[in-house]
């Protein structure tokens, strides 16, 4: 076993600082059309109403200590210990994986399609593909495959690291993708060459940040294996 934390209790500011994370996770979760419209056009009245609902629920669950990072005491204190995962952790991390994987995958598919036939289909992808991909993540959780949302926390030392590798890979890449999309109009390029530039930028950013995370150069990407995996078997 490896000790994961050395504190007996989570400080109040630590618990409070985790609430914006879960507010964002559930705010951008709904899919079509709310998530697409938020990313494509910015928030409108529907988004603010949904945000208000999320604020109430997250504040309630956070004060009750039923959100990851908002607990009065750390739930996982040692890596490599068999203990049941808690229901709220399963739900929250499943939602977080949907937010990480699905919009990135749709953007990448959209760029590939645009490079093939010159058509931008991101709206249609959100409309028809978002929910099947989100359901695939939920199914992975049901099958006990989703890191940090498994039924047992034994592998948390590695699963936590891969979770942050995914965050470090996807979030900066999505910001770069957004920048390429916004600044694309200032490039004097036809649609097809512009689509190629955006795809190359996306792939390079993905590879760069994934490599940094894989080699454990980024915060919280250090992996700790237990049992057979620790022996390299």
C-alpha cells in the first residue's frame, strides 16, 4: 500500500474549491441542444436556468459531503486498499468522463469529416452521436471499466493518474481547437486547407499533452500500481 493523503480532515477551503469543478461538469453535461449551443453560441436563458438548478444541487450535496473532494474526511487514504466505491463518486466520475471524452471525440470526428468532404457537421454530430457516446461511457461504468468509477477503489493510484492525463490532454487541446476555430476567419484560406490546418493543430496538441501526461511530467499524473501490476507482471 502507498499512503495517498496525510491529512485527517479536508480543510474548508479545499472542500469549497472543489464545488466549481462539479458545477461545470454537470452544467455542460446535457448534450443536444444545450451543450452544443453553449459551445457554439455562448450561454442563453436556458443555460442560466440549468446553471441555477445545478448550483442548488451541488451546494446541497457539497455541504453534505457527498461530492468528490467535498467530503469532511478523505475517503481514499491509501492506494491499493480494497474498499467499495461510493455511489456519488461513481456518478460524478462517470459524468466527468462524458464531459472529457464526448465533446473532444465529436470535434475530432467533425474535423476528419470536414477534411474528407468539406462539410462541417458538428451540429449533426451533437444531435445524433452525443448520446450514443455518452451511453457508451455509462455502459463502461456498468461493466466496471471506467477509471475512478469502478465498484472497488483498489486501483485508484493508477486510475486517478489516467484521469488527470485525460484532463491534461483534452482540456488544453479543446481550448486550442476553439482558438483555431475563432481565429480561422482571419486566415486567408479556403475551407478545405483551413480544415486541414485545424486537424493538424488538434492532433499535434493532443499528442503533445498526452505525451507529457504519459511520461508523468504534469501534476497528478504519477501512477502508483499495486499487487500484480506493481511487479510488472
